[in-house]
């Protein structure tokens, strides 16, 4: 075992996740390649929203936490298959308040570093 593990490199490669129904957790047969949240693309998306928040009037700040979550999840989403194959359409859906479950699933998967590593084989 080595300490030479580059989380940013691994996060940039991403891994495949499966979307689950938000109410039943049943497989939806829709898969996505998702970057890890250590990826520079995801970090930069969060940074951009934070910078916009600092430049905004105080009255506009409340919605920025949601915007940051959405922007980071959109940056993490690389591709989709088995459903709407247009990744840009899925990214647009993520901005809809009723589709927060998509953001939550991408965020949970991309934020869990263990999901980006191959699973050990069980005998």
C-alpha cells in the first residue's frame, strides 16, 4: 500500500452510478458517469458561485447555497445513458426545484470518495 494516491486525478476520471427512484429506491435503469467532488471542474463550479455570492447584494444571498449545490452537481455530471442521453438536458433538469433528488444522488455519489475506487472482489 502506498500514500501516493492522487484524489484529484481519480475524481476527474469519475465513476458510474445508477439513479434510483427517489421514493422507492428501485433501479431506474439510468446510469451516469459522475466526477468526484475533489475534481477541479466541480471545485471550480462551487468557487464561481461563491464569488458571485460575494459580489451580490445581501438581499440576493439566500438562494446561493442551492445554486452552489446545483452548479457543483452539474459540473460533476459527465454523461448519462439508459434514459435521457442528452447530458445537457439532465443538467438543466437539475436546476428545477422538483428535481432536487437528481442533485442529491449525484452529490452523494460524487462526494463519497469510496465510490470512485474499484470494489474489492469477494471470494
